[in-house]
């Protein structure tokens, strides 16, 4: 099954299975080049529209793939409470498409109330692209909503780490 357009999950459901087989989605059309998919279990870069086999060690290994061209934000600190996680910084998982670009548009709310229903959230666009000499990462609010038209998160939105998958050119530095 898919979680949004950028994450595909294929659970292990057979007892004693050591692999799963699946056909990764090709992409929007047969005229366009196939999507790249990044295995979050093995790290392999795979082409859409082709059958693939992913090795697993146990039923607790959950094979997942991230679509090339996407940026997935995650809060990765282990917590016993989801309410505490809302204060945690983000880790951005960047999976470039074949052209080296990626983007993501997460909806961030307060993590506690139903304020999202009344517009209490921010859409934050993350973008990654490479030019001749350098690669660039940027972020900007795409839309905010809430009381008075402005959403104020309960804590600053902090990016702690950027995980760049299969970089064609390793980064030589970063700027803010």
C-alpha cells in the first residue's frame, strides 16, 4: 500500500519469509521516464515499472520504498508519547529523482488539538535541486492558516538532519 504519493509499504505476511516481491509503480505515464524508488531497508535504488525482490530477516523487517523526487520529514527520536514528539526536530529524507531534484510539502500542526480542522497548520515546502556547480536546499512556508490567518507552531520548526540518498555529488558544505 502507499502512504501518500511518496512512500510505499509491502509488509511481510508469510511465515518464515526471507524476501518479498513487488512491482514498483512506474510513474505518471509510459511517455515519461520511470520513477526511481529508494529502498529504506537495503538502501538500493530501483527503477519503477519492474518487479523487484527485497530480502528480509524477519517479520519485523517492514520493506518500504521512498519515491524519487520526494522529501519526507520525520521526527525520529524515540518517545513514549506522541505529544512529546511534537517538540522534536525534523530529519528530512531526500530521495532525488533522475534529474537530481526533490521536493516535499508536509502539513505541520500543533500535534495536539483539532486546530488543523479550522486551519491551524502550516504547509512548509522543502526543495532540493542541483545546478552545474552546486546543489541547493531551500524551505519556505507555502501557506499558513489559523486564528487571524497566521499559524504559530507551539515550538520552532527545526531541521536537525538532512539525509540525502544516493547523492551523485557529495556535498562539500552547507549554509543557512
